[in-house]
C-alpha cells in the first residue's frame, strides 16, 4: 500500500528533471538561475505537498485503524453474542435432549410393561380359549353320550318287548353314526339282525365288535352263537376252546348244551334230540315250567329255529327251546314230540 502512495512523487521528480535539462539546453544562464529558483520553489512545494500527504496518510491510517478496531470490536461483540446465544441454545438443546431421552426411556419402560401385559393377556386368552374349547367339547361329548344312552334305551326297549324291530335297527344305525366303535351298540345291532334272519350280517357285526374289544364277553358269546346259527361250528369250537373257562362258567356250562342241540340239528341226528328231550322230563317235573338258563336269552335261538325249513327236526328243536325258555312244561314237550310219559 505504501508503494502506491510514493508513485506520484517519483513521477513529479522525473517531470521536473526533464524540464530542467530542457531549460539548460535551450535557455541562457539567467534563465537557468531563474529556473533553478523556480525548481527549488517547486521542490519545496513538493516537500510541502509530501508532508501534507504524509499527514493525510497518517490521518487516514489512524482513521482506518480506528474503524478496523471498532469493526473488530463489533464483530467480536456480535460473535460473543452469537456464542452466548449458541451456548444457551446448545444448553437448551442438551436439556431438551436429556428430557427427550428420559421420556423415551420412560416410554420404552411403559412399552416393555405393556408388551409383558399383552403377552400375559394373550397367554390367559389362549388358556381361556383352550379351556372354553375343552368345555364345549366336553359338553358336546356329554350331549352325544346322553343322546346315545337315550337311543340305547329305546333300542333295548324294542328288543325286550320284541316290537318294531326294523325301527330298532334304524335307531341303532343312527347311534352308530355318532359312535361307530361302541361295542354295546354293535352287539345290539347283531341281535336285531338275528331276529330279522340276517345271521351272516349279524356275524360280521359281532366280529367287528370282537376286533374292537377282544375281551368283551358279550361279543364272544354272540359271535360263537351266531357261528352255530350259520353252521360254522368248527370255527365256533375254536373260540370256545380259547375261552374254555368263560363258557364253562356261563350258567354252569348249560350254554354248551344249547350249542350241542344246534349241532345235532345240523347233523340231522333226530334220535339223539329225542333222547335228550326225554331225559329232561321226570315224573316229578312233568307239569313244571321253568327257565333252564338264567343268564342267557333264548330269543335269538328261537328266531333261528323259526326261520329254518319245516321238518321234524325243526319241530323237535323248537319245542326243546320252548321248554328251555319255560314256555311249555315237560308234559306238553313230550306230547308234542310223541314221547311216552315217564312212569
């Protein structure tokens, strides 16, 4: 910046020197002296101007310096204010951040508690749903059992009274749709089929019941009896051999005597049947009627005999069954079979 201010001075000296040398070259001595005088005067004027310039420059410099200091001070103050405001702002932001983090942690804790409560509620709801389903299922099962029991009562009533056998079959089929593996229902169905002269179908039902529960004695007895009805006697005897004690203890083994009568019928052994019938009757029980079997129903055996072709063997077998069932006494049995009375 100082070199800029010295530039006019150098230019002025150069111009004066040029004028000086020019005057020397063209003027005389008087002119020279005069010009020297003028030159000196000009130099003084230049010095004076230079001094004024220096003063002005110093004033300008001082003014600039003052202005610079004021500007620096203003900038410093402004920056200070900005710094203070920034500090206060940052402080407020940090406070807000801390409060936000605190609130956020509180919300996280609340959310965690809410999640735990929600899981607990879901668990309880699931447990209640399972319990409710179990109750509904149990109620349905109980209702189904009650309905089956009611149907069983109707079936047994028809079987016991021997009325509306086809209706009883409809009842038992409806009950089996609700409980297809109920061995009692299967045995009731077998009895109904026997009374409808459908012995092979009855045997199939009995065998199914026996497959479901091989130890159910009723299924065993009914299966063996039905095998005798369809003349599958060898197969029946195999089961009897496997369950020897069961059959020997049933009415003191008299059930086996019943099966023997059926076997004699199929063999056509009329004489043996007459002989057995004669042995039943003595002079003491000639007019007595009583059931020979206490724990065995002869309904199916009588239906079996009823559906056989008419013959002397059928007549003998039927009368023996009637005598066993207490429907006729010994006197009537012998009369029907043409057997001489005991003396």
